[in-house]
């Protein structure tokens, strides 16, 4: 039996940048106090979601992976608390920029880097202006508390990403995210769709899925605004929600899993045994044509 306690957190971010880091540390410490072994913090938590509009001055927010003070701070915190702690950050790599996560193990070691594979572009989510498509490929890491896969926000909508990480041996999938209202369609609420998509990944791959989203209303200098809907959740290996946060308040949620029992269940279902990779060639095309 390998019992692991997973936590997802959510909080609001603003332009008081030190306060964002203090909020992150506060919820991480709270999660560790609840017994969490793996703690997921939202996407780009060190700053507001600056991608609402296109402003060149925001490139100054990026920093390299090597020697990154944000990663160093949360590496020290992970070591102190003995928790696995993915750290989302805005990465500068020479002349290009990525939306990235450093995977930090429970002893504070940096296990590696993942760069967001799928980059969205639309009103309120102008990410292609800031980020190149990730070049790391999908990643999974052997941590002190299981073999973990991680995607970033828009990655969570793609079943191919979840299946790829499951095939690589992921025992749980983690998705830090930043999503909320749609500026052109203020009456539209994507939250149920967002949640159901990831619950489908859990059920189709028979493994837990965690999502951590931010809360709060953020307004760009141009007046464009996004209200982030929180709703961070933890789904079990059948896609059932075990814990879910509200839409507008800071929270920490937790759930316990026996990863050995889930692995045995996953093997007994035969979902990976019965895959017909000879029929999936169209997945290698953009238009579905051979």
C-alpha cells in the first residue's frame, strides 16, 4: 500500500509581487499541515495573469530556469516541509520565452523542467504573444510520492497529452491553470466543461487528476478583465470529484489515494493492453486525412 495525500490550492494574485509569493507559501504550509505529500499551486502564481492583453514590458517578468530565485525559494520550502512541489514560472531561455514548471521533489531537488506544449490565443488569453510552444515533450517524474505527470492549463484540454503521460507511467496527473471568464462572451461559463474534460482524463486512464486554478478579478491596463473561477478539484481514478474548492475564495483541498491499489485496478481493466495503435494514424495529422 502506498498512501499519498494530494493537495490543490487556489488564491488571488496581484501586482504586489512579494504578496503573491507569501500567499503561495501560506497555502502550501496549510496543505502540508493537513498532511499533504504532493501540493499543486496554480499557473504563473508569482504575478497576475499578464496574458490578458499584449504588452511588451511584461517580458521583464521572465527569468531563466538556472539560478531562478523563485524556484530556489520554493525548493527550500519543499525541503523544509518534505513535500513534492511543482513550481510554475515565466521562463526566459535566451531569445525565447516559455510557460514552464520546475518539478521539485520532497528533498528540495529540482527533478526537471516542463514547458507548456499547447499555447492558446484569444481575447483575454493572449499567450502566443508571450510564449513559444514547449520543446520538452510531455514529462513524468519519479518523486518521493509517486510517478507524476504534469500539464499546464491549455494542455488539460487535450486527451493525447493525458494519455501520453499515462503511457509513460504517470500515477497521477497535475494541472496548474489560469482560466476564468471570456471577455467577448461575459455570460459564458466554461467551468463545467473545463472540469468534465479533466475528469474524463482521470476515468479514461484510471488515475487521479488534480487541477489548481486562481481566483479573483484581474484587469489589464487596456480595461480588459478576466474573473478567474477557482473551482480547483481532485478527481479519483474513476473521474469522481473527491474534493472541490469554491469559485471565489482562497482554499486548500486534499484527498488520499492508495497508488498501489489504483495501479492494480488500472492493469486489470486492460485499457492499455487493448489499444489499437494501428488505427490511430490520423492522430498524426492536423486535418484528419491520411
